[in-house]
C-alpha cells in the first residue's frame, strides 16, 4: 500500500529520475521537435516536488496540489497533460490516506481519459497515450497480487507501447507538422510516461531519491557563444531588460507579465497573448498603444501555463472584454483552453482567436490545422487598431479571424539554430541545402533542397503563397518578411526588393510592407514571407497608429 506519509518522498524520486533523463528526453524531442522535452519534464517535476512537501490530510489533496503546480509551472503541451493526469489522482484518492492497486488502476484509467480529453489524442497518434493506454489495459486484467507487481506490468506494457511509436507518424503536437519524417523516432511524451510508471514501481519496492529535495550543487556554464547567466533566469532577465529600456511603453509585473505602461481607456477591448520564450523581441516588442495590452512568456520554446495566461488576461482587461491571441501550436492551444475556462469562471468576457498561417503544414481546406508563424503580425496589428478605435469584442475578434483567413506564410532556413541553454543544434541542415517550412521553435521543415539565390527563393515562395490566396483574387497585399534571427538587414532588404518587384509585375499592389526580425529562433539563418490579401476594411485598421518597443506604425 502507498500512504500519504510517503507522498513527498515519491515526488522527490520523480524529480531525481527526470533530472537524470533530461538529456535523453531532449535528444528524443530534437528529432522532430524543439529539443526541450527533457527541460520541461524536469521543471515539471521540480515544481511538483516543491508542492509535495506540504502536509496533506489525504492523498487526494496531495495529488491536487502537485497537479496545480504542474499546470502553473510546466507550460508547453506536456504541462496540461501531466496536470490532467495527476488531477485525476485528486479525484480517485480523495479522503484516502493509503491506496493499493485497485485505486491506482482507477487513477490511471481516469487519467488516460483526462489526457485524451485535454489533448484530443487517440492511440496511434504517437503521444503519451500510446504508452498509457496499454498500461491501463494490462491493469484491467486484474491478475496481479500486489501494487508493485501490477505497476511493474503496467510499466512494461508502457515500454512496449513506447517502442512501437517509432513506426508511427505523429498526428498531434509539433511533430505532426513533420508527418512521415517523424517515423523512426520514439515519442518523447510516451517515453516520459514509461519513466513515470517505472519510478512508481521502483518507489513501491523501496527506491528513494539520493538527495530528496536538494538542489544541484553544480555551477552552470553557458555554452560557447551564448551570453546568459542561467537557463532558469534568461526569460525573466530578457523581460526585465526590455522593461528597463522602454519604460514609457511597457511595465513588468511581479507575476512576470508585460503590460502597457499606460493602460487604454476603460471599456475598450484588450488584446492579450501567452507564448513561449526564446524568440525575442517576439510579443514583448508589441506591447503598447494599438497593439497588445498584456503578454506573458513561458520558458524557452515552451508556452506559458494556462494559469499564467489567465493572470495576463486579468492584467490586460479593461472592461470591454479580451481577445486572446493563440498561435496555433499544441502547447499554446492547450494552455489557452485552460486560461479561457478560468477567466470565464471569473466573469470576464473572452474570445480566443486561433491564428495559423503556415501553408507548409496544411492545405487551405484544412486551414484550422495550420501552424502559427509570422503572419499573425497582420491580425495583431489590425485587431489592435480596431480595439483602439472602440470596436466591440465580437467585432475585433471577427476582424482578426478574417485577417487570418486572408494570410499565408512560408519560411526558409539556411542555417540551423542552437538551443540557448545547451548550445546544441535544434536540427541538422547539410551544407549547400535550404529547408522550407521550418517552425519558429526550430522544428524541422517539410522540404529540403539545393541552396538557391535570394531571387529564386522569393519567386518560389510567391508562387505558392499566391496560389494559396487565389480564392481572394488579391490585387492589394500586405507583406511581412521576418528574419529568423541570424539574417542581416541587408539580406532582408534584398529579399523584400524582389518580393515588391515581382508582386508589381503580377499586377498586385503592395499596400504596406514590413521587413525586420521580430519572431526569431536564436541565430537561425533564414526568414519567413507572409502575405495578407487586404480589402479596404482591413487596410483601414492596419493604417491606424501603433507603438511598441519593437514596432511602430507609421514608421518613425
């Protein structure tokens, strides 16, 4: 039997095991993701361990506490899923001071359903469900005599299920954008679920953390070429520097939320976003009049938690309702759902607007599946102008959705980025090749080919983007060329020149254009090209003045 007195010891062992597996999980995730799953799971279990140190009246209260800690601190896609799993323990173990195999079976069975409800994943989608589902099935056979024996069998079933994910094509999360290229790689989430079950088993047979609750004593050394202090501090320090530099525009709250230094008038609609860090200037550069009212960062490449986003909504709200911008990535969407649920319970009117513009990740008939890229700038600017003009919540949201429908983006990488905490490459790109369809987190793209000239690359992208937008018969467009972080202004101007000339040659007016590095992936060489087929309504709100730390309109 497992009892409430052992609760904190269990989570100390979880923390130790995931610290030990950090590099392995990062390596698995780097194959088709952004290489930070190990960081996220280690951070999740450290937060859970801290929460588990309290005294609880029963096991259910303990599981509720660690689920809340996971939801608040983990972020990304895995954070809400882990929180959903452990929150089921709060239900199953309520009022119980000890539990055996029957209760753990109910916990894992209910947790499986909760994870599927939150993540919308099914067996075969190459997720942690592919490990958890066979584990639950094994326990349903009810042939084990002890808790340790049953969990051992469940862990073995999870291991087999995890290995089978190698042959699956991802259907969920960032890896899904690589589709068949994910085949041959074991899923990191399923691997983490197997580690969880093995740790449960090891604890039940007597294993304990070697230094429960103690911090690592090692001194962190930044990787060569990276000017940071410590990975846990770099996003907060980035935001602090921004707030110190632009004190007339932004303020950093004690909750690490960036808000406008001067709030807009009461009664107007607010624009709020939550997202992952590591893309500076990113959304922090767009807080200000005519743009965002509040912005909250998560850790590097990991979306802010739903609880943090809910706090940002409260910080930005001015009485006219809130539009929550959601870049279409799995972690952003999952955490946005949690934030919307919490803030609606608080009586705030909120409209989530999911923005996806990457045509490499889905055809137009499946536009709802497109990944969010730099084209969200158009919806942000137009929505910000409409909100500043006093439009209603529904009007602002619909204008932004209309803008997103008329937006198309493609990205190109010519040099891979490195992770700011480890210095490791986020993906491999052989010399002399380019990659099309690269994600903002460094996720691998959908096409690799020979390196081309700037003109040839722009011509190829324009053909595809204009074909995607042909439904709108565009005769006037907005252009945004976004540098990926390691591309010079000179190169961006050369690229913009070609796009401007070629659109004119096709009889398409460039109503306005932007070329700058706003949404970056460290030092990645490359760019994205976004077009928005505007009509007079959208152009009216685009032209309204706006001012943020990184973006001004009209240009000053």
